[in-house]
């Protein structure tokens, strides 16, 4: 492989490595600027739009326009950055590399750009080297994981704890672009003095874009038979995905038909329908899922000719950055096939992510016939589950002993011990991060203050001009963590305040009574801005007057801001 190919390959490797090192990613967010944000242009801006944005900034920040030697020195750095952004985004080849690999790609791009005179040939070279890189890493398409389940049981009446079952299985995945993907899951199960072997194999092949064929075979020695399944998965429409399958039980006659349809009703709500038909048995279910900010609410209704109607509710919410808790409740009714209704069970589970590759969970299940505790230890490649069913007559006493007391104890331990320790640990991490970035934050703040000083007179003139035509006047603009207040006990409260005032920089960007901040651009890289909270989610709140009427809008960091709009009007 020649030097040019190695440079291209190095860009791909850099891009891949960025996905796994969180600390390095935070540093890049602090040190690496976004050229599109610097010029305040969209990702698909034309050459003319780039030139217009550059001329406006160059007029303001050109060093020759400064009489003060200190300002002249400071503006030289800004002007160099503005020019670099313009030169990079105006060159089609450099822009392609920058869009894919960022500034690090530009560092390795000199020999590449000199060799490939046309953008199409450069893209072909990038594609060719990427394919070679993928072939070299073909071995990574093979993965293997394993899981073990050791089931212990306790019989309350006889005060007897005993071993119930042991199951060990491994999963092997082979994924190829040309031949589809294969999956093999051999398992061994032991129950009392008996043991048996099982094997599940499946194959997934893409027929066309959005349509896949899948085949599977499930063999269990204990059942003395196997189940073969064939089906198709397909994208039915933009928001709808469906599949249909047919199963065979040791014969060539279809024994079971099934289908599944998933439709995205809105950005946060999805509906899932499942149906099964098997000889004299049929079953159908519909599930509605709503996910907002990693909070799940799920409701499922199921109906069959043998079991009647049943349903369940599930709620899953994050309680910290690494912990989640979920609750579920279920019931049934014989309607419309027979009389009867009742409670099927309830469950509560707690899951904690210990490291990037390891997490633990503890769940408690309650049903009319038993209590069940499940302890889970899950690694990226191995997992261990220990279910402990407790057989006892359901009564107020047993419910208190086996369900209520453990749940309350767990909650108290978390509230009084775990939560304070985790909060202390989190505060220590935040303090270490602030110490690490304090000096860089001070420099960014000084630079933003200098930017504001340079444009202050221009902004004052612009405000006077806007007032004469009842145009757009920014009354107040706040950027950062809007829901936090400044902590005066924090030694780094000056370097890392919850919010900063960006009223003047925003007014500077107003042109002809309009302001546009483009989506997917970091607002902290706009001139006059700086990042008060590194790697944290931030918002921009703008209060402005237009046609002498008060407006207000709040947007997320990478969302588009377009003002004025009637929807921002304060009633």
C-alpha cells in the first residue's frame, strides 16, 4: 500500500477510533472548531454563500482595521481561522475530506489532494481504500458471546433451597456483505439428573434494498424434534416495517403462520402488531411504545381463542446516567370466550451500567403462584443469570417478606448509601474535568469577550438602524444550561458558569431583520460564543422585539434557529 493510500487509511482509522474513546472525544469537542459554525453557514452552503459569510467576518476581524496593537495581534488569530475555514470549504476536494474526517483528515490530505485532480476520482479513491480496509478487518465480522443461567429455587413450606436447572449457551455471529449473516446458538441444559443438547441456527440474506429473507432451524433433544422457519422481512413504507413467516414441525406441511408489522406513528410513538395462526389456535397482539428522552412507556394488548384477552403496562425510566428502573403490571380477562378475570403479575427491576462492557441487574417478579428474584451479570461477551423462584402461598405475610421488604430495603440502600456515594463520585469527576479544562476555558472566554468588544460599535449602529424600521432587536440571549443556577461555592464557577450572555454576538448576525443559525452546527463555535459546559447538553434562549412586539424562543444546541416567526410571539 503506497503512502497516499496509507494517508487515506489513517483517516478512516482515526474516524473509527473516535467512536470508542469518550475522554478523547470530549477533548476534541473543546479543541476542534466547526468551520460551518465559524462562518454561520449551512452544511450544503454554496460557494457564493461561503464568500458572503467570509467577507462579512473579514470586514470585522481584519487585523489592518485595528489601531490597538493588542487587538491587532488577537484579531490575527481569528482572521487566520476564518480564512482557513473559507479556503477549506471553498475547495471541493478539501471540503469532501473535511466533511467526512474533520480537521484530522485535512492534516493527512495534502498528498491526496495533489494526486487526485477531480472530486469524483478522489471519492472513488476514498471508497476503494475503505473497501480494502473493510476486507482487512473481515475477521471482525465474526463475533462470539456466551451466557449461563443457574436457577435456584426455594420452597417456603418445606424451608428447602434446591438446585433447579443449569443452562449454558454460546452465540456465534458471522456477518458478510455479500452472503448475508449467519447465527449459531448451541446450548446444553441440565435439570436434576437429566441433560440435553439444543441448537438454533439462522440465516439472513438481503434480497433487495429493504427486503431480507430469513431461514432458521431450532432443535431440542428433549423434544425429540426440530422446528424450521422461513420468512421475509421488508420495509413496507417510509415508517412501516413488516415480516411474515411460516414454521414446519418435522414435516413439510406448514404448521404455524405468523406476521409482524411495526409502524412509527410519530417521532416518539411506535405501534407493533403480531399475529399467529396454528391449527385450532390463533393469537394476536398490539403494542404501543412511547419513548421520550430515554423514558419508555409501553402498553400491550393480547387476544387468543384459548386465553381470551390479556394486557400489560411497562414503565422504564433512567434514574441516573448509568442506572435505570422499570415497573410492569399485567392482568387477564376471559372475554369474549369465557368468564373470568384476574391479575397475572407485577415486576420491578433495577439495572446499573458499571463499565462500558459490564452491567448488573436485579429484578423481582410477583405472580399468583410464586415470587421470582433474578440476579444478572452481563458482560459484552458473557452473561450470567441466576433466577431464584420462591414457591409459597400468596398472602399478606409472604408478600411482605418476599416482595415488599426487599423492594423497600433496596430503595433505602440506594437512597441512603448508593446515591450519596455516586453523587460524590460524580462531583469528583466533574471537578477533575473542570481542573483539566479550566485554562482552555479561560482562553475561550477571553477570546469571546474580545470578539464582542470588536463588534460592539457595529452592533450599536445595527440596533439603531433596526429601530428606525421596527425591525429585529435582540433583547436578551442566554446560552448554556438554562435549568441550572450559578453555584458560588464552586471554585470554578467563573470558568464554567451555567449560562453566558450572547445578546451582542446574535445581534451582530442579524441581517435585514432576519437571523438564521443553521442546524447541526455547534453554537459554541459562533464568534462571540464559548462553551460554558463541555460535553453537556445546552440550549439557547432568545428574547427579541420585532415590529415592537415581544417574542421568545428556546432551541437545543444543534437545532436550527430562524427568527422572527409568529409562533415565537409572547401573548
